[in-house]
C-alpha cells in the first residue's frame, strides 16, 4: 500500500508541452509513472514525448480515462486549470506552480471542496510513491520503497528527510509536499489521516516551518487520532518576525507562528522532535528503535 | 507589497470610503498652497513611511499655521523616521500627507485579512482603536470581533451588523458601516489585498464614521493583473539588498550574523540558518537561490550576500534535485571567480551527481571547502566565522 498514487495512477499533465512540463514529464516517465497524455490549449492533436496532447481536460478525460492530473501552467492561469481539471472529473490534482494569488486559491479551495476533489499544492514538489509513481519535481533516485510516510511544506527540506531515511535503510511509503502557500489544497491533517490508515506506513515524518498554525492543528489531531509514531522537524527557528521567508506562507505575524510555539505544541501532543535538520533520520531510528 | 497611507486613502476614495480631505507634498515649498487648498485653520501633517507607530515618534503633528507645516517638512523630508516597527536606521521620508483636522469623539479599529484556518476573508473589529490591536487581543479579548465574510454573499449586511454591535455604533453609523464593509470587501477582492487596516476608524464630533488611517498590503503574486498598483511601489522603503534580490528573482532577508547563506529552496534555507545556529554560529541572511542554481544566479547571489560587510564566510548548501550537482559546481566556481569572492566559501552539495560535483570543487584552482555532510559543513563555516 501507499497513499494517493501508485502504479495504477493514470496521469494527465496540464501544461504538458511547456519547458517545465516537458522536463518533469520526461523524468516522471523515466521513473515509471504512467503518463497517459497531456493538455495544452491550442496544441490538441499533436504528440509530445510519445503521448497524445489535447486542447482541454474534458477531451483528455473522454479519451484516456485518467485518474490524476499534474499542473505546470503559469501562476496566472492556475485557477482556471485546477477548476477545469476538477470539473472534468479528476479526483486527484497536483499543482506544482508557485506564485498563485491567494484570493484565487480561496476560490479554488471552495470549488474543489464542493466537488470532492483532492488537491496537493500549489507551490509544492508533488507526491511520490517510491518505485511506483512520481507526480512532481523531486529527484526520484534519493527515494526508496519503505515504511516512512513524509509530509512537508517545503521541497528541498523534504528531500533532506527522504535522503536521511533512505540512507538509514527505512525508505518511504509515500512522500507528499503540501506546499508553502497560505491556502494549501491539502493540509497536514488530510495527509496524516491517509498515512494513519496506510498499512505500509510505520512512522510519519512531518516537516513544518514558521507561519500560520497548521503544525499546531496537526499536533492536536495527532494527539487524538494518530497511533503511529510521528517525528517532526520545524524550520525557521532563527527567522525574524514580520519577514516573509521565501514561501508566501512562511511569516511570523503578530508574534504568532514561531518555530518555538510549534515545537512546544508538537511535543505536548506526543510528537518526537528532531531538533536539528541533520538529525531527522537518526530521530526516526531512535523512535523505531533500530 | 505595502502602500503608503496616502496611496491607500486614494484607493479608499475610489471605493467611496470616507477619508479626510488631504494633499500629498514632496517639498516644503508646497506646504502653504496645500493648506490653502484644503482650507480651515488647522491641519495634520503625516510623514509617509511603510511603518506604524509614526505618531509616537514625531512623524505626525497637528499644525495651526502653514509655517509650522513648513518646519515639519524641512525636518522630515529627506530624513529617516524611526518607529518601534522600523529598524534602528528607520525609513526614509520622501513625502508628507497634509490633511484637514478632524475632531474625534471616538476611536475604533477595523481590519481585514485572509484567515488561513477558516479559509475566508475575515474582518476584525474592535471598540478600542488607536492602540496596538495585539494588546487589545491579549488584555480585552471580549472587545474584539472576528467576522468571516464571503464576497458576493447575501448575508454580508448581517455580518456588518455583527461587527457594528461590537463597535457600539448608533443607527445612523450602522447604516454607514454596512455600506463601508461592502465597499471595503469589494476593494479587498478587486485589488487583491492581503491586508487592510484602519486604525483608527473614528467617529467624528458630528457623529460620522471616517477612516483616519489606511494600511494596505497587496498580494505581490497578484500584481500582474494590477499595473496601476505596481506603479505605487516605493523601492526606497525596502531594504536595498532585499530589493536588489527581488529584482533578480531571488528571495533574500538580511539578518544580524556573519555567516552568509546561499541555499536552494526556502525551507532548506531556513533549515540551514537553524543548523548554523545549532552549531554556535549566526546566519547573516536568508537567501533562496531557487531551483536552478546557474552561474548567473549564483554570481548575483554572491554579490548580494557580500554587500553585507559583516559577512566573514559564505556557506552554500545545494540539494541537487533535477539539476545535477556537477553543473552547479561548475557554476559556483565560475561565479566565485566572476565576483572575485575573497572570503572563505564552504560548499555542501547533496543529491543528483553530488560526488561528481564535490570532485570538481576540490580540483578547482581556487580554495573552496567542499563538505558533503551538512553538519560538518555548518561546523566548518562556524569555525571560519570566528
């Protein structure tokens, strides 16, 4: 088992023929992901990377019966692309693009919730189930099929957690980057639910950062609903207040959202804290006593 | 992106929100004409900077003659205003807003933000205005209301009524307030705001509502659809290094330490700063060089980091994802030569082709400490910074 994606995933790439879409689709196909086709308005009928291209999601869904889509279109068009995919009947959408206006995401979130669609991202590295399917921009080779579920708000930090758990032999069941935006499609809690129910996942690594209170909400949820051990690292312990640290969502506002508060809350709720970025893997080993 | 008060008020006026009659001036010569044009016998002069706390720092003053206004303008224009919200240097004053004087009978508070938890736009209102709202939230939470709203929803007047009750408005003011909330929400949505704060919203001695201040923050990601707002950008209010970085599509935040950091990815950049601190050092900056650490971008990043005279060593931490580390290594070497970096550089490469990258770095004809383990790399940087 795993979560969200596996070898049965039939993927459509939105923004397929653009430079980002092309680069990452090539890598995903090489990894073994079943990309069935792509959508680029105006390029319908052509073939790209050996797969058919369609003008719209409706056409692609009709022809190929996909069950997931990934979005590489520019930020200003993402609202339309996500809604188009959701309305075409896709139930899992991964949006990689960074820089979508927050008010667009408010609207998107409401629409996808109404349609019962799961959105991962935006502004995220995507989702991977090692050895089965890679829907995203993460380097496939650092992953290894295994027992750790990883959830993170950051791309490269996820890779650190992956690398460390691979090096120590644990591997990963699935890894999900939920993204660094203020209004993400899916929350830590959504992913914790899935990992808790997944047989393959023995322990969960939650990589958080400053800003908002997603980690605090996750901590409360873990206390009441998660039986598996959770190991967490929170980035931004040295970040100053009031400054946006790269990610739109990473800002300490009005004294709220500090790493210290998050760590305290997580500890209080029984989460194991890796106090240093380089000790995520060793903390997992310590908790699993291996 | 932040707006100045006068820019925010211009938007308010465009959306039929009540603001004082006022005029913006850029030199002391313009004061007398501005006062005459506004009319009356007393005025308020307000230094325009991107920071709150201006009143307590002498940046806002009541004047009874244009001459006093000229003195105020001569004192502030071209100088920096330091408030509790700025750093020790303060923010440069390049313009002054002159407004008609308002007789205030009561000060209230009103703001709107995008709330992450409820995933709605939320109005925050309080009967306690003109003070720091965080203090009110802490000491008198019963005097604050948080009211989620939905644009285009029919229940908006009811939401406005809920807030009006907490603000203890009378019937006439409540009617004014209902249309005010409607206009503010329209402004918030149409102009892609991320924050809107009116502190204070006042009741004048004639019993009317008036927006006495305007703090407006626009979602930078949405500026592509607001060229008219982009024109309001005031670079002088930004940290020069941060502004330069933003121009080059790098995200940079300057800090107090002496270890320069160049990292790919925002999360890893924060994690790297924390790691430096963990081993007893102090980061000089946050810098996300982005997913494609090309020679050009790395060179630009070095230039920005080295602008800071405190920086004694630079720690480069790159987790090669799709981009191969051997290419990144070549880019780093070329960039160090191009920028003529004279202080020690510690490079940690991990991920895609990291071994090849390290080999290239260690064979380079310039001195680079190439260390693959992040803990060891951070320790080395801390040691070199001492």
